[in-house]
C-alpha cells in the first residue's frame, strides 16, 4: 500500500521519466490497479511518461495507457509486487501481427 489519502502528493514514474508533485484524489470510479491523470490542463506534462506508440492508420498517439510506478513519501521506491505462483502451463499459440494494411490513394487533381 502507498499509504496516501486525498490531497497528498506523490510521484509517478515510467521507463521514460518521472513526474513529481501529483495531487492524489481517491475515487471509486477507477478500477483497482488503474489511475487517471488529466493531461489537458496539467502543468507536469504526464504525457512525457507514455509510450511512443501511435495508431498506424490515423497517426494518433497512444496517450491513453502506459505502465507506471507510484511513489509516496511512505513508499519512496514504489510498490513491489510478488510474482504469482504458477501452478501449470498453458499451450501458447504463436501469432504474427503485420500491422494495419491500407492502400495509399492516388491524388487526383480537379484542375
């Protein structure tokens, strides 16, 4: 547990960096294991922590989800999870992802 309450300030980090001084607001609207941080009016630039991936069709960046670590004053190194014990194996099926295929349209001038 992070041992935080609404109004406390924490740090958030990912493989790409760290953001300090994020205000906590506890809520029942988020699933356990998920957090929400608005980025439209945020001065801490939380999008700097997100993945560089984007939709190959629209070019829209993937700012919606990324793996992060939470750091509080009580738990400065972040949460440590124990690995679940595996009681068996599942046969895996290997698949290949070729991405989204699309044809480029030829530009036709109306002039």
